[in-house]
């Protein structure tokens, strides 16, 4: 590898090339946010002159809010508190040490603003620019006094509010929301990593201010799912399915349905018509619910015995408890396409069809067996 290639790899772009959709979404969002902020400044100036004014670091805030909304540095708390506290600290610095040189004041202002933002967990890069701007334009900023904090807080809040609405309209997440405890436990169990482990990884690679532990967990889980999906891309559903079918018809008496559940210990049964076309399913839980509700008076009697009493076969049939088919695929469908559905839905089985005819079913046991067979 030549020296020029090495320099290009180390000094060249490290981010991936964005899509045209991402370019338009980020640019339009930033333009809309600043336009609304400017309109607000003009409206307020009509009634209260010189109350609000646009300031240069607001453009950097727009970059974060609309181009990298997933970053912790772009969150509303960071935008509003980071810019406001940097202006407040720099004002106090200018009042306390008016005789210091501009260079010394600039260095102290930026350094102190960074430390204060870190302390408040409100690190926001434009806050450093606010501190430097306040020093460089001290002749205009200092006479404003505490009034300087109003445009910093209000307009930063306006950009953040526009960002919330804009990203929601675009279907893109912006506000960080902690997942419910159950979701955290499921994620940790799937990754074998705790939230503390994820936080240590972020600190190890100096990414604490670019990602949250939840974001890293989602990325790792998605990467694991993508790797499994790639390995299963060449495996079709026909290779995984169980071809030995245990089915019932819509007119099958519930006595026979109960016997099948009792003998085979399955949780659901496919319902097919005379042409073996899948038309529904009956859940074991639904059968128990029906028994409990319809025969509550005789609770001491065995449920299976109640179904087996003489003349019961002329009673209700499978059609009365049948649900719609849950998930159906063709036998040529790659197994990799089903991972998301298996992970996000509590499906009892996946029906495998050849055209409209049921030829097999896939259970979680079938998927686990296939995954184990793929391991080296």
C-alpha cells in the first residue's frame, strides 16, 4: 500500500455516503427550523424590539438536530442547556475579569463552558461556539446582560421543538426514550450483555457522547440478526419445515380436538378444508377458555372427562373456536426473511404453503435445530 493510499484511508472521510433521501431530509429540516426561528424573531421584534436575535452557533445546533438526531449531543436538553449555560458562564467570566486579554478570555470561556456542560450532562458542541462568540462580540453582548440568555434558550428550544415534530413526521426517532425494563431484560438476555457492559464498551471506544447503551444494544442485536439472516439466506422453508402434518377440519368435534391436544402436547392446530388449504387455526388456550367459561358450574369434574361424556361429539366443532391463519409463507421463501417475524411475534407456528395448499409447518424448535446445524 502506497503512502498516498495510507494517508487517504487515515485522513479521508470515515462516514458512509448518505442517501439522497437523507440529504434532502437533513437539509430541508435545518432550513425549516431556522426559517421558523427567524420568523419568530421578526414577530417578537414587532412588539418587543431587540428581544430575540439569531446567533451563529444556532446553525451548528441545526446541524446536530436535523442531521444526526440520534446523537446524545443533539437532544433537547443538550441544545437548550448547553447553549444557555455557556452564555451564562461567559457573561460571568467577562464581568469578573474585564482586564484579561481577549485571547485569555476566549480560552477560559470555551474550556469552562465545556467543563460546565459535561458536569450538567448537557454537552453540546455549539455551546463552545456560543462562549467564543460572546467573548469576540463582548462589546455587543455584555451590555445585554441577563437578557442575552433569552434568545439563547428560546431559539435553541424552538429548533429542538421543530426537530421533534419534523422527525416524527418523517418517521425517524429523535427523542431518546428508555425502553421498558422487560425490553431491557430481553435485549440483555439475547446479547448476554448487561446495560453496564454496554456502557463500558462505549467508554472503551470513546463513544459515550455519540451513542447511548440502548442504541449500542439495538445495533448489536441488529448486527447479530443480520449475520444469522445472511447464513440462512440459502436455506428455504421447505428444508426446515416439519412435513408430518397434524391438522383438523372446520367440522372436527371439539372432543377430537381435545384428544389431539392431549396426545401430542401441541399448542395449536392448523385447520384445513377438503383441498388441504389452510383456513385457520385452533389454539389450545382457546379450548381451555371455552371449557372454563361454559362449564364453570362443574369445576370439580375433569375437563377432559366433560368433553368425553356421551353425546358430546354432536356439540361444538373446531369452527367455533377457529382463528385466522397467523403467518403463512411459500415453501421457497428463504428462512432469513422470517427472522424478524419470529423475533417480534409470538407465533405458534409458521404455515408453509405450496400455492394455497398446506404442505408443512415451521415451529421454533425447527428454527433452533436449523441454527444449530449451521454452526461449525
